[in-house]
């Protein structure tokens, strides 16, 4: 793929369809490749050591045939899928594996992974479940341990200047992603949800410099091409991640335009820059613990139910207003407790904004998707 002439959206589609190919090419060129679980491991530290960070995902097209011998079937099916394809050597090109206590399922998967999928370098990042100042201090120390472990593996120290440069490059990527999200504000949006998903997953499979070039190409292409999208009801997706365009294609072919996603492959990793601080680890710890807005982290509560909801979900009101949302899809991967437990309050919060919510607990399988079509079509008719 290194010699491919495609650019922009076509390039993103290629990277999406063969997620590990570019990383394998880079490995052959001498690069170190680290896989990381969820959006909490600080990829800036890897970038500062010229390591290519690759996001670990599952595979909705692949039946789970191995993982259930190691992980309980009542656990999150996404985590089991990621481990399953790991056992099938989809990630055999990794030089390092970074697990994280993003949730109980992710922690369990990461610990089992290090025992059964042998990788030269392994690290488990302990992440507090609160965002208080003492928790940030604790998390900073965990990140420092991670940095020391990777430095020892590579045989090189990270200078403060190199880490600040890595932060700046990733902040540039975050800004470009936000620029791309702005192109979904028109009605109809200038880029589809499936195209956006391909771009975001492509970014998670290549070095940050290549990702920034790709984003600049995509933004220019989307701005200049004719808008062929049709006007439909505008949808905000909240909840568990979606990492397969078969799902977004089904949604958008059912009479809906996806315009914003509050998910781990969506706004969460990109919506806030890391603040420049004298000690870069201070800004990194603050960002990942306080600004990656996942319900796995408990935040300050309000004095009443309504005020508490506003403190926790007020940013979603701003999303709904900015992208002129007509309805919300709450996507729950089966046994994703982190998001499943939030469904009653999320429905209540959006009801207070006058926005209907469709809740679906799905099996993370493309084979089971078509049965959902009538539910999305009925929802589109309801809010249209």
C-alpha cells in the first residue's frame, strides 16, 4: 500500500478495509508497532519514541470461536471479539501491547491478552474511575511508569522537547478532525457517517504525520466535491463504539443522516486538545482522565438529579444544538455495562431536550444487523 496513488477518501477506505497492512509495511521498514486498547493509553508517548500506535478493535464479520474458552460469554462481546481475533494472529505484528482499565471488561481482556498473546513488550495502564485532582496525580504516575517501561524497551529516553512535539502533532490531528466534523453541520451533511468512520479508523492505524496529511486531503476533497447526500433526519449516536461501516450503512440507508458520534471512535478521543504544560505529563494526565468523556469515569455530581445530569451530559446538549440533531441512537454492545447502566438517565436527559431516543442492544455481528433495519426505519419515520 505504500506505493498506492490513492488519496483522501479513497485512501481512507483502503486503510480501513485492510487495517493492519500499513503497519505491517512500516514494521518491515524497521518501525516498532504497539497495539493499544480503548482510547486511554497516551499515544503521544509512543509517537515521541517513533513507535506507531495502532488501535485494537474487534471484527464484526468474524464469529467468536476461541475467546469464549478464556473470557466469560456474559462479558462485553466487543472485548471478546478483539481477543478472539488476537488469538487468531490478526495482531501478530505488534512489538508492544498496552492494555488499560478503561472498564472491567477491558481490564480482564488486557490481562488475559498478556498471558496468551505473546508480545515482546506489555504494559497495563491503571486508570482511576474518578477525575478528582488526587486521581489525576495518581494517573500521572501511572503514565510515568508507562513511559519508563517503553523507554527501557526501546533503549532511548524521551526528552521533554520530543514529548511536547508529539503532543503538538496529535493536537494538530484533533483540530483537523474537528474541522472535518464541521463539514457535517450543513443539511445535508457534506460527508456521510460511513465515510467519517473510515477516516477515523484509518487515523488509528497509521503514524500521526500520515494521518494529518490524510485529513488535510479529505477535508479539501469533501469541501470541493458536489454534495450528493440527501436530506434526512439528523442523528446523534451515543454509547458503545461502532467500528464497521456495515452498521453505519444500514442506519443511513434507513432514512437517517449520522452527523455526530459521542463514542470511543468519534468525538471522545479528538474533542479536546492536550494543554501545553511545563511538564508534559501534567497536560497528558489531565486530558485523558478529565477530557475523554466516557461514562467509565465518575465526575462531580450536582445537588439535584437535574443538575447532576446537566453536569454529566451538558456537552451532549451542545452537540445536539450545534449539529441540529433530530434524534438520538443509543448504541449498546451486548454486555457493555458502562454504557448500558446509563441508558435510563440518557433517555431522560434527551427527553428533557425534546429529542427522541432509540435504544438498541446489539450483538456486535454483521450477521445480525439486517434484523435492525425496520427499527431504524420506524425511528426515521417517527422523527422525520
